[in-house]
């Protein structure tokens, strides 16, 4: 994805991203987190020793990517609920 914060660039309520767009962003963030987790697990498995500082930074990055995905899921749910209420 070229712009990982696309949903944050919408300025007015009329320009808010759709639930579908937010879910797509969430999926990308969570796939990135899964990929980094798998890579890190492979590196640790093959390593003779582990640099705890680098491990901590890597785990923080995974947590941040996961949080970004979860935020998009929450935003998508809110957008979906808002659209459902508006259609009543």
C-alpha cells in the first residue's frame, strides 16, 4: 500500500472512507504484522543469541501494526453502523 494512513487524510465528514476501504487497510496492516512476526520467529529460531533491545523494538513494531489494523476495524464498524442507522 502506498499510503498506509489513507483514512487519516479525509478532511470533512463527507469525505470519510467507506467501511470497505477501512477493512482493506485493516487487512493490510494485520498481514504486515503477521509477516513481520513470522520473519522474527524464523530469525530467533535460527539465531545463536538474541539481542533483547532489537527484539523489543521488533515487538513494538508488531504491536503498532496490529493496533493500526484494530483501529481500522473499529472505524469500519462505526462507519457500517452509521450507514445502517442512516438508511433506516
